[in-house]
């Protein structure tokens, strides 16, 4: 992007956020606005003295990303949401073209309004009130209505027929009970409806979220499905933001939005490593050295500065910060890693020494990183809490073993660092997995080390580990195989896809660490399946481990990325959900085989397949986020998560984002139809070009409290895909079977109810009419269930609408939440239904006085961090630069 476009994008970005602040202020009844925004610029941009240095901000923690799309036509704004209702999203994505191309305002609406729509997704966990897959539905009053909120938004269903470049519009025709495929709802541009921002903020009159009085609970949209038919404003009112806010007097925000430009720099990292006496147990000091060596040789990026500090009762500088410029530089740092341990544990002394060597090297601690690893407790950690807070450094913590300080994660929480945990094993693989996650936060994926394989296994004498790791064409630079063992060096062999073999003599064994061997592949590794063979030649059982890492083969093509994540839900009984996002440059990767392994010291490892099915813990089908409930809890404490994703080119494919912003097909102004250009779409083959077989591994952890002394009983999970239709006078139900414990195992039986009023069935499920299904026995979780029944005391005739909901019960009589409410209709359409302007518009019935009365406290000032690579001012060669994040 040239300088002129860069400047214009920056201007438009600031204008969008200022407009969004004013619109948000009005939409939230004078509560919320954007006071300050931090914009993070890539280090590849030309330096400027007006740019501030980063503190704990980073691309990886940004609220908003501004980056080129993967596809030619991919300017739809969207928000990535992992969790359920009222759970915050991950980030908002805008493209540079969205900021620059004024013609897109015609199809998405004013940019500031679009920003507020996406911000509500991100901040408050609400969902869209339209549905591109179900744009119409049959209402309770036997009319075909557009999926919208409020139902008072007026307009007409229109079909556009195009032959070549010539297009004409006509009234929609019926196809069964609904309109034909391709029929779209065109709203009146000028109307009285003020709702809703999560439906069509495009309309000038829309300045509010749907509330309890205006919400359209019949609409088949994600807001109703995910939030139990409650309005977006009800969800926002229950947020912490709302509870801690009060109404601001005045028609406009009390502050003008300010912007701070910040620029990322090369990393400055201090390894602060525990060498207290307890590190002599369980082979910890040897494993620490091996894992830290992997970090220095394979993980940390060229140009970064790294120093080493060790601590026990006191702290010692092992190496000042040294800039990584060559393999020799890395090797010299490795020679300073500790090999012995002894003494007490003084974590604060280690942190202070780590900050000191950073200051000596770069003159400040702002934007620097500390990797703090410890296996012990320290009752005096609170002494340096404020020092940590004020340092402007990011502290990543690695807790090793079961006795690591309980307060450790507080330092990560304060500074926005990673929280990692490694269980005790005889080989370094668990610590290597933790260190491998500490990659650059610059947003440039081409710089990052990518873990392709990590496994450890107990192998009997003369037993083998024979396996395959796939190197796809998006990776292959700086590829390393690392083998470790607990007793005696095994026999090992690696064979590349062309048959070339690498034996023991091709590996390097460090004289100070005789239990690890490393093989570096020169140049770019061959694409395909690499086979490795390891035999335990010891006379007894020993543990062997394998680690394979690589980097992007080119800066022009983004590699497939795997990100693992664990989170406890915000509703009782507060289960833990495991997520794994598989993506390639913002597009979801579908059809992968994803396996999670959860470990805790003193407990057996649990292996858990993850699914992208839109059922159980998984919110949306085919969004590239593979999910599962984790129910095998073994008490409070830390749990480590490792996720492995495998893709074979026969089964995987790229998908499109599911929750794209509404592309408005057109509108009606003064009775005249104004159509926008159709949404550009790509054929499937156009998005498959760079996707092939791959292997990826990622690690995360979570610390849990108040889980109970043993694994609690969990009910079956909520059924979220119940569907109903009428066939030959009977009602047919289909759904995915839940488990006995959320989405694992098998439920004992179902409770199925029906009614003619949706909200009554939701609120009075127990007293609703029961459905006879005595012959139905629940199947294993994930199976497709079908039930056909004739409703009692109900004659199916034209205009019949019946609602069905269900619960699952386990063998201990624990009951699931009520499912989504399915609707079966029998409707013989007489003619198309068009809402008229004189119909009752309930969207105007907001009781503002009542809403204001329930809030108290101080004004919430929302702060955004923006990071972006929209513009490249110095472009010596064509390449993909890191994304802009907010």
C-alpha cells in the first residue's frame, strides 16, 4: 500500500472509531464510549519519534485486527467468538479495503455503526439477529416474516433475477412453506423502527439494541439460539460493564476519543530460571536445560535480545542480553544455561535481576519480556507485585510440577503474559511444549516457530516408536527434530519424503546434556511425510520423547496455525471447555482430526477428541474452532493442555467465516427498489489452493479453584440443534445425542415437551404437555437421534404452529438445560406477506426511565488497543507483513 493510501486508512480508522464512540454512547443510553485508543504499528514501518514504545500491549492481545483477507473477496467484518452467550469474543477483524473503499459503506452501513455492531459481539457476547441461512420463517400468526429484530422493521421480500449483466427484480414466489431460495428482504430506508443494532445498524433510524419489549423471540437467529430467546440489551445489562456504570448527563460523550500510536520493537527477553534445591528432583534441572536450549536454538526469533538469570535464595546474572544474529550467538547463550541446583527459592530476587539486565541493555523495561520458571513456593512474592505492575514488562510464567507457587499466575495476569504449566516427567517434552508457546507477539507469523510434533512415551526394552510428521509447503525453514531419553541413548533414524535417511551420526548431542540429540535440516525441508524410528536399546523400560519444530517456508503464504485454549464457562455448574482454533490466515480449516490431552500432576492423562460440529460445547459448526467439555476433573490446581491437529488433503478444506457482517442486498426508498451489487463469492477451488496435509501441536493451561475434592457430577449438555417438521400428520424431531456428562458418555433418558407458545414452553417447561416417546433409548453422545410422533389433542391444519423442547437426564438424575426450542409449522401460503408501515411497531416501547434507575457507579471508559499492518512504508520486496491489531 502506498503512502497516500496509508495516510487515508489512518484517517478513516480514527474517523470510524470517533463515530463509533458517539453511536455507542447513544445506543447504550449514555453509558459507554471510547475515551482512548492505542494503535500498534509493525516494526517494519519507518521509525518515528512520535511513536510510543509498547508496554504490556501486543498484537496477540489486541481487540481489533486490521489486516488483508486471505481471499480476493473477503472484506466482511466479523468478530471471532469461541464461547456462549455473554462470553467475550477474541477479536474483531477489519480489512484495509473496508477502511478505504467507500462503496462498501453502501452494503455494510457507516463504518462507525458497523464497529459498534462488532464491538457488542466482542465485549458483551451477544449475537447476530439476522440469519443468512434462514432469512425467513413462518410466524405464530401464520405469516412468512423476515428473520429480524425488531419485527417492526418494515420492508419487502424481493427476488433478483440476473442474466449476464442484466438484472431485474420481482416479487418472491413460494417454495413450500417459505419463499424460494435467493429471496431477500429489502428494508425501507426511511422508517420509524429504532431497533436493532445487532440486526441492521445500516438503517438511519436504528440507534438501539433490541430490549425485552421489542425483541423478536420467534426469529431463527443466533441471538435466540445462544441466549435462550433473550434480547441483546438484556444480556448487556447483566454485564460487568453495565453493573459498574452510570448514566452520563449530556447529549455527547464527555471526552473526545484520543489516539496513541505505538510501535513494536525487536524482543528483549530475560530467562529467569529457578535453580533451587527442589530442581534436583524428577530430573528437573536437566529437563530445564534441554527445554531452554530448544527455546534459544529453535524458538526465539532472529534480532531478539536474550539474557539469562538464575535464582535460588539469591539471583545471579548468567548472561547479559545478547542479540540473536547467528547460530553461534545461540550456542554461546546455551553454554550459560544452568546444570546444577541448590538452595532456597526467592522469586522476587530473580524478577528484579531479570528487569535489571533488560534495563542495562535497552535503557527501559517497557515492552520487554520475562520468562519465569519455578517449581517451588515463595511466601514473599507479594513484595514485588507493584514492581512488576509498574515495570511495563510482560511476564510469562511456567509452573513446573505440583508445588510451584500458587501466586505465580498473578504476575501473568497483571502483565498480560502467558500462563503455562508442565507436569513432572522423566524427559523434557512437557517443558519444551511450554517454552514453544512463547513466540513473538509482533503479529508476523512468518517469524514464529511452529511446533509440528510433540510426544513422549514409555517404551519397553527393544521396543519402538515409529511415527510420521507431515511438513506441508507452508513450513519447512529452520526445521529441527529433537529426541530425548531418560536412561540410555536409543537407536534413531529419520527418513524424508524422498527416502533420504538421517542416522545417529547426523544428530548433535551436547556434551553437557547427554540425554538429548538434535537434527537440523539444512535449507527448506522436503514437503511430505517424514518418518522417524526410535528403538529403546536399554535393557529396561525408559521414556522417549520427540519434538519437531519449523518456521514458515515463505513470508508470502501464511502457514496453518493451531491455537489451544481452555476456559471455564460463566454458568453453573461451571464446566471447563477445551477449544482449538485451526486456521490459515483468518480462514477456518475444516475436517481436521484434533485431539486434546489434559494432564495434572498425580492424575492420569485424559485424551479428548475435539469436534467442530456445532453441538455440545461447540458453538458453531464449521467455524474452524474444535471444542469439547472437559469433565474428568481431579480437584483444584493446574491442568496442562496439549492439542494435536492432523490434516490430510483428502478430508480437509478451508471454510468461510460463519458470522460475517450483514451484507445488505438493497433497500427501498420512497417506494423505489435500490439494489446493491451481489456479495462477491468465490468457488470452493479458489480457496483450496494452499491447503494440504499438515501436522500441528499447541499448548495451554488453566488453574482451577473450587472444583471440589473429587470430580463432580455433571449433567448432560444442552441440546442445541433440535429440529422439527411435520410429515404426513406427524411431527418428526431430529437432534444430536448429548452425553451423560455433558458431551461424553450416554444419557439415561429424555424429557420432551410441546406447546403452542414459545416463551411459555421456555419458562414453564415442567408443566407443558409431555410427548410420548417410551420406546426411545438415548444413544452415545454425538449420535443422530430421530423421533416421530403424533401430537395429542392437536389437529394439524393450515396455520398450525407447535413448539417442542427437550431435556436429557443422566443415570444419577442430573438434568440438562432446556434445549433450543424447535418449531414445526403447517402452512399453505396464500400470498407473500409484506409488513405495512401502519402496523404496530413495538420497537418504540423502551422504558428508558426504568433502565436508568437500575444502574449506579462510575462511567465505564472503554479502551481499545489497535495493531495494524495496513500500510507498508518501506517495501523492499513483496511480502506478507504482520496484521494490524486494535
